[in-house]
């Protein structure tokens, strides 16, 4: 479970949110029968990739701050609402994502993780969604809101959730723009914003922009998503213990 436990400019409220989301994600994996291990992408000394993947049968990339714009070729003015940029953490996660896909490891990338998944394989991001009201709360209102999302019927995420129309918890101002050649878009907001991707060739690599680990997210859907991850990991986990 890869997450930056902190990031530049984080305040007390954001720190509590980051901690709570991480705790809920860990608990969801445990409830599904998995054994999560924390990898802190903001640690002073970053874990070597060989140590991260030693004994790992799946990997999750959780949310956090914005992605460094230079990593996806944006050279315009600083994006509105930009926060929490940590290029070192971004580059570390990109290296881990590439290694995970090379190993064909089941991979779940959430929010910032899904954006980094797209950047890893040459995609771009919208640095700041101009009309963001579908995707996050405004000033003076809660950040996370309910959003209706359409899932492509032949996508893995639709298979997992058993339907093509879902209501999710979202709170983002960046999103996938040009989808990386090695990925395909699998979920869309009503305004056309890409809300999910999956790798075209790897066995099970999924990116979702929304937060199944948000406290008010649909608990059944959370269990299905993390349960599918753990189920995909079981054969590899079994082989590692032989």
C-alpha cells in the first residue's frame, strides 16, 4: 500500500483526512483477507523497489497531493488550486508503477494514484478542471461529494461492481486528459472527464479517480473493489508461501 503519509503544505485537517483514508483502505484489505504493508512515498529514506516487491502479491497506490506538472509536459502558468506537490514522491511512485506492471502484479491506483498511472505510460493530466462542481465541493462546503459515473460495460471495474452506473465519492480538481497509449478509459463523468482506466495488456491494472476508501463511500462497493484486488493476489500469494 503506497501512500505519502504527508506532503508539502499539508494542514491539520488534511493530515487527519489522509490518515483516515489510509486506515480505511488498510481495513478494507484486511477484511478481504489480505495483509497490507505501508510503503511511505514521502519517507526521508525511500524503500528500495526490491524490498517493496519482496513477497508482494499486489500493490495499491492511494491518493494525496497534486502531480508535478513537468512530469506530464505541462509548461503553462501554475495551476489554480495546486497543492501538495512532491516531485520526489511522484517519481518514486512512477518507478514502482512501471515495475509493478513489468511484473504483471495486480495493481489498484486510486485518485492521485490513477493520475500517476496515466503519467507513467505517457498520458497527460488536466492540471485544474475549470468547471469542477461535478467533481468536488466548493468554498465553504465539504470537499467530497457524490458523483454519478458511467462505467464501460466491458471494463474490469464494471465487472467488479456488477453494473455500469455508479455513485462515487469524489473530491478532485485534476484528472486524466490524454489517456496513455497503454491504457484505455473505462469510466466517465457526465461532463466527459475520465474517471477510470485500465491497462490494455497487463492482467489486472486498474485506475479509479474516485475514493472507495472515503468514509461516506458505498461500503459494499468498497468491499467489492478491495476484495477483487485480494482475490487476484491469492494465486501469487500462494506461490510465494510454497
